[in-house]
């Protein structure tokens, strides 16, 4: 699965979707990352102040990777995907 996310809200929505697809609760992710449930919730709600290390910790639990790529006209936007 590939999702393009360009805003904090899109990142949060994508992580929430993957978490739910994997059958995990915010509490499960919290326990596996040693982050508070409120922090997981804030990330999933698109808080622009979320630290990158927090995002990466959650992505590790969800078995996701972070990629940096140039925007291309041939790449669909998140809005086009959904």
C-alpha cells in the first residue's frame, strides 16, 4: 500500500487507517511505543506540532517506512486516491 501524505492531517489519517487495518487500538500503539495515548490521538488528529521521532516510532510499530520523494505531476494526490 502506498499513500501520499503532504499535510499533518493527511499523515494522521493515513496512520489511523493503517492502525485500524492492523486491528490495533491507540492503547496498543501507546504500549509498544511508550507514548501516551493522548500523543497517539494528537498525531492521528493531525497536530502539526507532533515531533518527527513520535511519527517514526508509530510508523515502526505499524511496520511502515518513511520515504522522501520529489513531487511529480504523474503522482496522484491523496485527494485523488480517496
